[in-house]
C-alpha cells in the first residue's frame, strides 16, 4: 500500500486565525482534516483537505445500521516548541479492534500515524499552549455504501479531525464528581460491542447520563448485566485506591472498553511509578470497602479528562456514600500530576510513548 498523501490546502488568505485562548472541550475545529477512502478491498485517495462536510448518500450503512467507530487522542506543544503526540499507536490499534467487532476493515496503523503527523504539521499554529489544554485528535471510520440490506458496507471513509481544547470538565481537575450506582441501565453485555469504541454505545449512554443528572450525579457507574460487578464509570474506566495506595481497575472483558489511560497506568505500575492491579470487583464488596475506609479514593480514567476523581456514590434508593473526605485524594492528585507532566514534557515519558511531529514543510 502506498503512503502517498495528497495535499489540497486552503490558500493562506482563506485560513482562519487560531483562537488566542482556548475555552471548552471539543468545540473548535482546525482548517483541515485527513481523509482516506476504502473500496474494492483497498485504501486509497489519502489526502489532507479543508475541513468541510462529507457527501454521503442517505442510504449509507453508518446512518442506518451504525457502522461507525472512533478514537480520541491528544497532542501537546512542549517547551521546546515541538508538538508531540501521546501514544497514538495504541489508539490506532484500538480503532482497528473496534472496526473488527463491527465487521469493518481496519485502517493500516502506518496510514493512521502518517496521516495524523502530516495533518498536525499543517495545523501547527492551532496547537494551544495554555495549562490544561491540548490538541484533541478525533479519528473516525464509517460505512458509506448506499444499501438498505442489513450487511457490512463495501465502502468506507476514514477521517482525522483536530480540536484545540481546554479541560473536559469546566474548571478542570478541581473537584470530585458524584456517580450514580444504578441497576436500571447497562452499558453492554458479554458477547456484544462493549469492547468497541462505537457511536452506538455512546448514543445508548445518553439516557443513562440524563437519569444520573436528574439524581444530581455526573454519570452512571455501570454494572455487569447481572448487577454484581463493576464495569465502567460513564464513558471512562473505573478505578479505586486501596488504603495501601494500590490503584485497582476492573479486569478487562468484552463488555469493557480498554482505556489507553488505564493501560498506561498499568504499564507505569510495572515501571514502579505507581502500584496498580486489575481484578473483578463485586459492587457489594466495593461499597462496603468505601464505607469502612479500606477504599480511600476512586474515580475514572479516560483520554479526555485523564483522571476524574469521584467523591460520592449515590444509590438508587437515594443513599449516598462518601469516598474518604469526598474530595480529590492525594494519590489521585499525584497520578494526575505525573501523567499530565509526562504528556506535556515536564518529566520524561517511557520510551516510544511520545512521537514528535516532523516538519515536513508542506503546510
């Protein structure tokens, strides 16, 4: 497969000025995007083009049967002025895992990486520098065949778009959130699409999130289909911290999305940075451990927010259980500080975790 990438860029006088200050998460788009198309069993027509609408037929499989997967990653401008991408190879491989679950073709990892690096080079001026900001990266893949038969599409579009972003939650990493523990909603079941980062899973989460908001919580803590073990915290992997300082993450299965942040924390544990392990976590035991103080901190891991501390769990009957003192615990804060300092180049990241954007000179 050729990695030739065509440039079809806006002339300089038609390009917008990047915002002086980035506010909010995911609201801003840069001038260009990377696209490639799939047909007749091959990827082709890779190009960096102006950010614009797609021309998609009304019968496209993505619109009717949900053949759509996506990813989320980040790039950061370091103090030396260079832009570096955090672990995008992990996202590229996970996108292909998601694609396989939905019977979609994978996008070669080298094509995803080359397309992203060239796009970031073109859009260098858009990468923000303020604290708690990043260039959020959104790759996605969707089926385009015009057919009403329930089957996998024969054609697809892959795209990467960029969004200079501030922190995911207003105010950033400043306070702990509340989670609703409910048996009413389930994110996924064994044998389904829970391990895929697909749009349908997120659409299904909206009703649960609205129910949580009505109860005064930020999100739902999802349990397995039998309502016995912890699975995910809204759109993040869940974690808790034991009194000995160990971070405990639910064991991955085919109804839990394998968070790149969780995987990174587990790898940092192997390097001696933190203590962390995975296990199956019964909800009854977890709540008792929170009440007794054996669990001292808790929260969620995800690319967008990195770490979201949880201070209170609300049950369906209205009972609320506070974790520790209800605030951001010291080990959660230390991990967040270490992780974000690593991403922004303030401390060294493990080898091959950061990829420097080359200066191709084609922008």
